[in-house]
């Protein structure tokens, strides 16, 4: 097993470091930089749907939330559903609704049930998966492979990043976007593997977590496409550290959970870009700071959050749709290093399975 880890202490760490390669594989042959266009051959037979419903579980559900955000910016209304809820209480399906199952393994029972339910109700289905010829890939009308390569660690890492990239490609391909904005996004996607390599090489997470080993709880906040990153940051943290962590839409914290915020609850704030969202998230950072919470900002330096943070985990400045991939890598390392310092079973966390084949 040690050989399989290529010198890394855990599969999770190895897979975190495999992400630049995984993303190159996922992007290969799918970007036309000159035209600023995205081409995904697998989607050739797919008509642009009027609405998209995502079904997914766990980490893949967070990727699906990101998918909703990218489709929304592309002008396609989309919603996401927990697969376990969808299967037993499906929403109405309109004409030309596409139901997308986001599932790394392609074998998650809840997701398969939801897709079968959607299919039985007449929806077209698409599997966004890593595993060639998996059940989801075989049963859906269409399949889009994320091309991450095999993932052994129970906690999903590189497959989440690959899902985010595949969903960005998916939304760009569906509406055949062109022009300056599209060219900028294609250039950012092209640069993403090397930007991610930079984050992995330069990350200071191992030092930062040492300051917070004995905290009462850990909160993660973000807005827009950084909201699913906050949720995923907290989920990863819970899965492998066994410590209490929660992710929130930054604006929601004040509607209840702020009551829990003290000097013993570090807040990881994902703040990128220079827009209304970033400014409002900084406002939320000030709210927790005023309650003595230590703030760890995951930021591209553009947002200007540094002055309110106790620690900064930097990412390169990039496109709004690629920033979440870089921010997430910092949070993967936060969870990993914290779990490592606490001596947890990182590759096989208690009570969890890589693929859950029961409903
Ligand atoms: C399990 C794993 C999670 C994963 C979820 C969905 O619960 O422990 O890490 O996110 O299944 O898996 P899928 O293969 O459908 O993406």
C-alpha cells in the first residue's frame, strides 16, 4: 500500500497533489483558446435544455451547487436536489428538463434512484462521473466524464476539483459562449492546473492549523460560487478530523449561528474577487471579528480582506469561476493537516465508505 502512495503519507495527500494532473486530463482537447470556446464532444447529441435539475450526495452535492451557479451565469435556470430527497419526492419535470446526476463513483444508490425516478418521469438524464462504464454512465442518456483518475482516499478531493471544472465546461458548452468574457474564462481554465500547483507548493496551511488545534468548533463561510466551497471545506474537515465544523452562506451566519461565535470558533472565510459579494463577505468577517473569532481568510488578495484576518491563505488571482477550485485546495489542506496533527485515520475515516450503495 505504501508503494501506491508514491511516497506520500496518505492517499488523500497524494490525491490532493495529483489535482493539477487531474485537471489537465479533464481539460484536454476541450478548450479552444483562440476562439474562447469550449468543446465537449460527449455533449454533441444534447439539445440545450430549458432547465437543469442536479441530483447528488455529499461532496458531489456541493459540486452540483457550484453547477447551479455556473449555469445561472450562463442564463440557464438550474436547481440542485439531494438525491435521497429527490428519489422519494421528485419535483415537477417540465419539457426539456435535463436531470444531471453528479456522482464520482457512478454507483451511489441514492443518486441512481433519483436518476431512475427522473427517467421514469420522462426527463433526459446525464451522468457526470469519474468511472467509465459505471452504473450511472450506463443507465443515463448522456455521460460526461470528469477524467480525474482513480481516487482511493474515502474523502473526495481531486474528483471534487475535476467536477467543478467539468461543470464549468458543461455550462460553457451548453450555451456556446463566445466573446471577451468567454476568452477570459478559457484562459483561466488553461492556467488552472499551474495555478493549483502554485497553491499546493506555497500553502502555509500546516503552520496555520497549529494555532487552532483545541478550538470548540470551526466555521466556514463564502458567497456565490464560494458558498459550496465553504460547505465542502466544512464537510472535509468533519469527515477526517471528527471535529465540529459547519459551512454557511456568509450572509446567513447572522441569522442564528452567530450565537455560537466566540474566541473559540475560528472562521475560515473564502473571499475572492473585487465585487459586491466580496465586499459583503468582508462585512460578515467584521461581524465575527467583533465577537473575537479568529479569522482565516482564503483569498486572492484582490478582495482586501487581509486587514481583518488573523491568518491569510493565499490563492492566485483568477476568474470568478476558477477561484473556487483554488480556494478549495487550501481548505483540503486545512482538513488534512488538522486531521494529521490530531492523529486521525485519514484515508479510512470511521463510519464512512467511499461509495454508499444502500439507500
Ligand atoms: C459517500 C462518500 C462521499 C461522497 C458521496 C457521494 O458518502 O463518502 O465522499 O461524496 O458518497 O459519492 P459519489 O460517488 O456519488 O460522488
